[in-house]
C-alpha cells in the first residue's frame, strides 16, 4: 500500500496531498451547515410558538380594570329629612309650594300705629316662588290678627305699624316649606313656622297656611290668626308656654301646631289670641329653653 501511495504521490505531486485535505474540509463544512440549519430551525420554531401565543393574546379584547369607586365615611346631611311624624302630619287639603328661591317681595301696604308703647315696625312679604296664595288676602289676615284688641297691643306697652319701605324691626313672611327648613331647622320632622332672629323674620310656613293643624279641625282661618300671633310673640320677646290658662284655653305661645296636651295630661282648648276675653292670667306662664319644648313635643307626638 505504501508503494502505491508513493507511486500516486510521485505521479500527482502536491495535488495528491491537497485532494484528501479538500475532502476533509468539505465534510467539515457540510456538518457545520447541517448543525446551523437544525439550530436555526429550532430557534424559528420557538419564535413561531411565541408569535402564535402573542397572536392569541392579541385576539382577546384588552380589558382595562375599572377604577375602584372610593367611598368616604358618610357625612351628616345638610339636607333635612323629608318625612313627617304621622301624628303631626298635615291635614288633607289644597296643594302648596314646597320650594321657593329664598328671596322675598314686600306686599304693598301700610297702616297707622296700632296701640301704644314701644313701636315695632314690620313689613309683610311673600317668598318668590310661592304660588297659589292670594297675597292681598294673606296681608289682610295678618292685619286682622295683629289689629284685634285681643292681640299683643292689649297691654298698652307695645305698638305695631305696617310699612312697605324703610327700616323694620321684623319681616313677616309667607315661606315655602323647604325654605322654612333652611331658616328654622328641621330637627323635628314636622311642618312648623318660626321666628328667625338672625334675619329678624317671622317665618310662616305656607304648608300650614294652606292646610292648618289638627288642633283646629276645619277652621283654617282661626289657625292662621294663631300662627301670626304666636310667631310675632317671639319677635317681640316671648317664649313658649306649656300649661293651660285658668279657663282651659291654650296660651297663644303654646305650640298649638304640635298639640295642646300639658304635663298633667290636661288638653287645652285651641286659642288664637294672646289676651282672650275673660281671662286674667293671659298670656300665660312661659318657659325658656329647649328642655320644656322637647317634653311638650314628646307628650303631643
């Protein structure tokens, strides 16, 4: 074999050595190419799988998580409750204005001085937005209540005068029920009236003006006289009363819109006047403070 190789090498010279080397190089090149081909196939397969996975995710609609609703601790509402206690609900009757705009228009009209003593000047007003009420009739009822000899001028210590311009000691206003709650409060869920000292305003609730109260069944006109005299009583410095007068009548400063039952269980008779005829102890004993009022409310509700 060696002689054959020597004969082959002598015949072909350097090419005899180059040919085997070329074969080896070719084999190496082919194996390397195959390796990279298979490796690339593996990488592409992985990439294809990732692309499929990515495509599957893209095919699903993207959902944005909703922003959590944040709730804070409940705050006390500035809006008063709207229910009314059943025993003190309004009597049935005509509709009335529940809301106004909080501003007032003076009803034109004046009077001379009524009575003697310290003068209180007042205007008669209606809240803008209050409808369904004859404003002239309202003013006439106010003057009927305050001009009667049984009203507050009876003592000769005070006098009253209606004006429609200039300074006043108090405004006497017919007010929508929701504005009443703003001016008077609504800690007790009952439609009432009040005297708002901050605005020097006698606040007459149109709900009561139209419907009245259970103590005055079927007698809305007398109830209106009571409402005017009671709230004007506050404007000139009087407190609430909680006991009957000597003849069994309710003092005008009793909260007759709520009831007339006293601490000893006696039920006073309705009365619209500060100084009713034939009564020596009018206008009655008065008790300042929230305590007596609260007890009175509990008895009558």
